[in-house]
C-alpha cells in the first residue's frame, strides 16, 4: 500500500485569500522598482562578478572611513542609495528564493500525494474492470494511456487488478 497524505498541510480559503492579497501587495510595492532587461542587457550590466563586488565594497569602505580620498566626479549620494538598494534587493532576492524553494517543495509533496492516490484508484479500476463491473473498462483505457507498456517490473501487461500498474511514463 503506497504511503498517502505525505503532505497534509492544506490551506483554508481565508489563508489562500490572505496569501494572494499579500502577493498582490508585494507586486504593487515592487512594480515601480523592478527592471526588465534583454539578454544582451543582462550580459552587459551583469558583468559585476564577485571580485568586482569586493572592489565596490572596498571603495564604499574608503568613502565611509576617509571621504577626502574619494573622487569628486562620483555622485556619492547616489552611490550610497544604489549601494543600499542593492543590499536590500540582494536580501529580498535570497528571502524570496528560500520562500520559492519551500513553496516548490510543498507542491512536490502534494503532487506526490495526488499521484499515489491516482495509482491506488487505477489499481481499483483495473480490479473492478477485471470483475466485469460496468463503466470501468473505459476508465481503465483512458487512464491506462498514461502508462508505458514496456516498463520494468512485474505486472505490466494490464491484466489482473492485483498486479502492479504499468510503469508511468517519465
């Protein structure tokens, strides 16, 4: 018997509504601050690698500690704002990445639950079809199309309802 309900943390309608509202709020707050770059622009402007970021950090350290050594040709107020925004966005990016990974992992577990329950239902359908119960032949044919007839393991012939279902297509 497959392990079912591995991911049993479900959302209430109120929680779903709150999350959707929070996402809309976040999108609204960020809408005027985000940028769309072409692949060429990403390549051009994305050239600040880790080594270059270290250099920017060192310049900022000198500006903070010894401003008299800073170039008068740099708009230092804008530099500071860019630096603060960059730091904020980097932190936000990391937090959103962690959140996205957690959401994806939870979805994977819900997918697994649905798949296992579907396999159980298909085995039941095969059993009822083999017993001659009305309506199950068409259901078995329609669901059976999602399984390979050349899979490994026993019971891939689509016969008895007590055998394992055919191997799913990957």
